[in-house]
């Protein structure tokens, strides 16, 4: 090699080395917060990180990973979380908020207390409550992020028709959808199930009009179903988001074991083809007797604080509990519920999206607490704790608008820092999700003591 070429090469290597050293020595901007030492379950379904560092900046996760791969910049506030587990905040896709607006605010606070950082109010919101949900959606710090369907749709004399939109023509249906859209809602909700008098479900042509008009106005249509045939019809006209299951639990025949509760292969294939999702709401059925079987739960002061006082009084009565357990057909109701759980496992095993939804706000599903109980029922149905946590976080986040583009639901770089710090490992026992140390929403610690109302 000519001498001048060797000198030139040496010069280039020297410059490159000095440049690299200079890059390494440049200070890294401090993050707002580092959570250090916790077991990290990030919501993606990947293996947990036993000893993690989570950097949070501007309300978002800057980075999260093993402690030997993430450096804490100088000037960053550090929280020692050794021995704890960090998971994403929960996404509950099915809640109802009764009573005045003030009661709705307290219900939302109760959810946040229990680590529900995102909720979906699904069909019972007056315009005043829609406004509150939009306030929560925009970032109110004492309320979870909220999505709303405004007031849902039924049929005159049909299920929940006393407070919903009840169109009798396609034109009426479209006009009512536009009225809801003008309020700023995110969804339209239909109740498609029987009542005692036959023929009072929303007719198929009106359902199709609601679905079409919803999409034209940027809304996502969802439906409460109890029969496979209704699910098929709705999938064929473009709806792909369902509440509950095709096991009959509401209206005539509700709670009576079906002769053939297993979904057909054709229905499962259609669900996959249409990328449909379910929020099965197991709690609303099983909690009709759960507190009768486990009255010791009623001694929990946190549960008592979020439970409807009349419901608490009812389940505290020993005679009431005994009557529920001795009622005719009780074992049949439990078998029907088991069919619901089998339905959930079947969906999951076929690759159909199962998110978490509880029907919280109905009498026997206390706000916030019910979300944790739903997790337990998913594991009982056959999902693993990890699969259940994914359903309650990333999967639910993936079903809200804009669909597939949520900036929350996992603890990965760039996502909203919505998280729960637990004192025990939920992969060892899913009930450990109740062992809450702290909750964070959008990068800020939640003042939990200020959220929970006293008895």
C-alpha cells in the first residue's frame, strides 16, 4: 500500500474514533420518571422482564426494557419498584353509568381507583353524560380516558326501549344516528335480543341502516346479541363488534342451558373473515350468585365503597343469599354460565379477538372491582393469565377509534404511560391484580385516596 494511502486511512480511522467518543459523551436528556426494578408485563403478550426500567417522559413511555439495557439519564426522578409488577392500565369496553352526572363522575373515579384507565360507556349516555365522557376523553386527570356510544338503539317495546332511540323506519334510524354523531360520540350501540313478546327486536333492514349511517358519520357500530343468526346478519352488513355471547343469557330462555351452545364453524369462520371482536361480559351473569356463594367478599372495605348500597344491603342478608342458592333452576343457570365461558375459550382458540368487557354499573358488577373479577372469570374459562392481561389491555385498546391505532394499551415506546404497579405477580395468580400499589394515567400518578368515596 502506498505510504500516503496508509496515512489517509489512519486519519479516517482516527476521525471516526473521535466522533464515536464524542457521540458517547453527549449527555442524554433526563426523563420525567424512571420506574426501576419491577417485573414488567407490557401488554403485548411477550415474556415479562424480570428486572426492568421504564422511562416516562411527557406522559409517554420513552423506553422500557431490561435494566441492563436501559440507562437512567442523570436528573431523572427514580421510583424503586423492586419486588413489584408493572402492567398496563385496564381497558374495559362495557360499562353503563346510571343516575345523575355527579354519580357518573364518581363511578368513573371508582374505575380509575381500580386501575381502569380506559372505559367505554356503551349506550346509556344522555347528552349531559356524553359531554362528561368527552371531557374524560380529552384528558381530565381524575377520570379514566372514556369513549361513548351516547344513547343506544332498540325497537318500540323491545329490550331497553324505555330510554333508547327506537326507530321504526330506515329513515328514522339514519336521522337518529346523525343526531348522536352531532354530540361527538364514538360508537352506536344496538340491543338485538328478544323480550317476552316476540317480534320486538330491531328488524334487519333497520339494523343495516344504522350500521351504514354509523360508518358514514365516522362512528363504530356495536351490538348486544344473544343469537348466532343475528350475529351472522350483522357481520354480513358490516358490523364486527359484539357485546356478550351467542349463549342465551337475556330475555326468554335466559339462564336455561341451550341444547347446542357451541358456535358453528361457519360463524367462527365469518368472524375471522370480518376481523370481529367480542367483549363477553361474564360478570353480569355470574355475579347474580357470586356474592351469595362468597359473602366474605362483602367484608372488603374497598369493594363496599364502590358497590351500590342497595345491592350491598341485599347480599348482606343471609336469607337472601340462601334463597338464591336454593332457587329452582340454580344449577341450570350455572351450567349456562359455563357454556358462556366455553364460548369465550372457543373464540380465543380460533383466533377471534376477545377483549375485556364487564357490564360494570349494572347492579351486581361494581365499578372497577368488576373489571378484576372479569379477569378471574377469563382465566377460569381457560385463558392463561398472560392471555387474559392482553385481552384487558392491548386487545381492548385495538378496538377503539381509530381502530388499530391506539396510543395506549401497552407499555412500549411512544405509548401513553397508563399503568398499574402491583404488589404481587398476576401471572402467578390473576387475583393479584387487586394488589394495587399505585396507578398512573398519562404519565401522572393518580391520587387514589381522593377517588374512593367513603361508605
